[in-house]
């Protein structure tokens, strides 16, 4: 805030400021910020590296041919590195692009957090905000003028960062893309990472090996693929799938294409999601479909052996060193239920870390009032973060915005009941796994859709997604603003987007009326 006010005042008084050459940026004095280096890279862009107090490192790339926009790209997992890979494409489009390591150096077991609450806070929400402020100040110094628009895009933990910005720092960015967000962070770590690890590994006989995943995927498709009217390996809305793992119960001893009774119960727990013994939902479950493939269950849920899944690799270090601050913590001692006289461990994690990490506030009025636009997307077959988490958040915002207090004065005057779609839209992606991959079309350009919305007022009513095999596009489909979904018009190839329309689902129960 301080940086923004200082530079805005200077620009307002004197118009465009003197441009500072790349090398001179290393001498730039900014509050709580040290510029470690600034140098041109092949005459194409200026790379600026810096640290914001106490340990938030960032890299900003300033192109020689600038499109007058700033883009910040988010992180993944537990962060700890600057996401240089995501910076390349937007830099090629002329963006000044920035990324942060979120204030710590990645390790394999979470030791970075032990005894360092400031690192935890920086990782949870502060780092993106302070990096955005520093980047804007450097942009102004280098180009002699501020950015016309500032954007943020990220998926997974980057999606959590995106919704953090919309809720906690609503004036940082004009437009935000939030993909597969882990915004209900504590419940995701407890109710997905740890719940699935418990289901798979607490009883060794309950573990489902990765060798059974292809048979599971085939069984799900056989039961549900044709429900949407097209047999294509994609479940248009997996909530309509009534697959029962018991249909795979072994009849003549264990085998590679069947499930033991304990394995059936394991899958039921994963699909239904974390619940207490009295049936209260802690976090929604993984939906059926898209189990096979390199980004599917073999990576996230089963791993190549017990303890090797991505759910275990991400969840256990965080809970061990951030939640319980005990390197000897036993994950299988975790209590999902309350015991007499004691809260559950779910309550403990909620109370300790929820205020820092969780971003489930449905009141997006400050972001709306700042003219912000938010596009959220989520893969229907995400094996990491339940897609129902995104739907739950979107529905909470719709409900809040339909309350008279949530509406703007103008909308109350003219009788508009729902303003949400005017600044926030959710796109569910059939057949997409976590942020990418899966049997469905999962390659799409939400940044361009966001630009059109922010800069030209053209709201995204349809975004085309594509699927590639051997680097050749073999299927396209439209993504539709939820609760609409893509429906085949009955003519032409089902592999071509032009033969689909966005239409409301037949059951209105999927939408808050």
C-alpha cells in the first residue's frame, strides 16, 4: 500500500517518470526490499532479482517490447521455488511477469517451517501481496509509467493464492485466474491428503496398488461413460455417476482386476470424502472418472507403494511441521472425531491455521467494487483437490451476493438478484485431472478470456479447450460457465467444439435458486 501511494502520487504530479535502465534498477531504493541484481538477458528482457523482508525472494522479468501489463504467476505444492517455467509464455506475449518463492526454500520434508511462523505466514498469504507491490514499483521505475492492468494466474496452490488475493487483497489485481484452488487449505490437508492416506495405509490390507487402477478406470467408464449421451471416456458431470466399488469385488481370491472387501471400503471412503462417524462432511471426496493416466490415481492416491502417493508427500510434512510442530508426529494418531471432553484434531488444525490459510469468505464485494474480474476453473477428475470444493465456494458466493446486503445499490434499485456472473465465473473441466492432463480436453487459454473481460467488457460465455495425442489436437470442447455444461447438438463429430452448445443441466438441484 505504501509503495503504491508513493508512486501514484509521483506519477500524478509529474506525469510519466524518467525511465531507469535495467542496470540502474539494482540501485532502486524500495521499503523493506533489496534488489540483488538487474541485468539484460539477450537484449530481450531485464531480469530483476530481489528479496522483500524478511525472506521473500522474487524474480521480475521486464520485456524490451512491453504490452503495458503486469502478470504474476502462482506456485504449486508447498512452493519454495520461483516458478520460472510459468514465466516464459507470458513474457513472450509482452507481459512484465513476476514470481516469488513465497519466503522459504523448498525441502522434501517440511523442515523449512519448523520454528519459523513468519515463513508460514508469508507462504500462506503475505508473499504474493508484497511481491505484487514491489513489482509494480519496479515496473514504474523502469518504464516510466505504471501498468495499464495487473493480472494473476495460478493453479493448485497458485489457485489458493489467487482466491487469497481476491478476498484479502482485492485491489492488487484487476483480473485473477484461479485454477483447482486449495483455498480451504486446512480441510484439504486434513480431509483429503490425510484422509486418503489413512484410508489407504492405516490398515496395510486396505491398500490398493497402482496395478489395479486401469481396471478401476475401466469399471467406472463402463458404469457411467454413456450417462451424458456420449461414450468417449469423459464424464461430463461425475456427480451423476453412481459407480459402486463393490461391483469389482473379487469372487475367487485377490487378483489384478478386482478388489478385496477391504479395498472396496477404501475406495468408498475416498469417493465419499472425509466424514466423522456421525456422517458430518469434513471435506468432499474425489469424484469418479479419470482414474487412469500419468496424472491420475497412480500418482496422487496409490503411489507406487504405501507412503509414495502425492497426497502423503504433500500432506504429512505440512501437518507434521506446521500444524503439530513435532517431527515425531504420527499421522495415524490423528482423530477425525471428537472424543469425550476433547475437540477433534480437525478442530485443532482449523483453529490454529484456518485464520492464516483458509480463504472461503464469500464476501467478494471489495473485489467487485474495485472492478475486479475472477475466472475460476477446476478439473472434474482432479485426484488431488476435490472439484466439489470449487463448486461449494462458488455457490457460497452466489448465495451471499443474492442477499440484499451483498448486492450493490444499483442492483437493489433495479431488482437484480444475482451480480455474481458480472465479475466471477466458474468453469468446470470434464475429464481434466489436477490442473492438466486426463482423458478430456484440458488445454485452454483463460488469460486471454480474462483480458477480454477486464479490458473490453466481454464476459467469457464459452472457452474452447483441446486435447492432444502425440502432440496432435484430436478433440476440442467448449467449457461453459457453471452450472451450464457442454451438450452435443446431435450433429457432426463429438470431437469438435462447434457441435456443442452451453446449456443448463436438466436438474436444477445443482444450482442455488
